[in-house]
C-alpha cells in the first residue's frame, strides 16, 4: 500500500500552518514549524502569488495531510460525500471524522492520527466488542470503541486510564476513561470539527 514516508514537518511548512501531525511534539519548542515556518525547498521563502486554483488545491492537500489520506482514497470519500443528501463539503468532513483511526485519536487514546492508525492496524482496538484492524472503517452513532482487554497489559497502555481522565473530548463523543472506551453519541456538526480547512474550496476544485 502506498504511504507518505518523508518528514511530517515538511507538510506543515508547505501548508503554512500547524497540522499537528506529530502529536505532543507539535506543542513544544522542538516543533519544526516554529523554527522555520516557510515552505520547504530552496524557493520556500520566495513570495508567490497564488491563483484561485492554487488556493483550492492547498485546501485539498491540507485536508489529506491532516487525516493522513492519499489522493485515490480521498477522492473516493469525496464521491461518497457527493452522493449523500446535504452539503457536500460538510458531508466530506463528517466522513473523515467518522474514520476509526480519527475517532481513536479524538478519544485521546493516542496523541496523533498516525499513531491511531498503527494502533488499529495492530489489532488493539475493538468496535462493539469485536476487533477491527481497518483504520478507514466508518463508525456509526451508538458504536462503542474500546482498547482490547488483552492489549491493556502492554507497556504502552499502562497509565492510559489516568491520562484519559484528564482529557477533554469533542461533544459528539462520550469518553469512559476508567474502562478505556468511548462511544459515538452522534455525528459532529461543522462547529465541532476543529480542522483549518475551507471545505467549499475542495468542492469547487473537484467540480472543475
């Protein structure tokens, strides 16, 4: 399967904003974006006039990079959003938020979406009591996501319950810190999706 293997911080610098791809490190002084906020490459500091198409492309690239999705899969999600009733842009963001790896991240089980994908792929996550190892699986309202009982004995999960107790999760999720689980109470509204993306620009780009 194709995947991005370059430095994550280059993506933040290219988009001109923090995408919080490296979890807690992004909040420290070691964050590469705080040191060099200009685009990577020898022409990164040049001032360039960005066309309307360029702005739309940047919004799409930003969304892909935040959620860790490559082009083919992202386009499939957009087509699915387009076929649903309602506003395509909002449908797109809701579908991205409904991905299992994103929900694991939103519940605070890990500090980044990339770690959430790894957690799911390695079989540490269950949905409604059944192990699910597909990060792109969609959750539904009412689904309960938990850390597998057998996995809780591993070193990386020690102290997780105490860490979760101090976490604040989005209003559309319900966290049970003691049992290392969370429930999807409903789907999020646009105001509850805190990603710096102009989704309408993505719709306009794909409509060309």
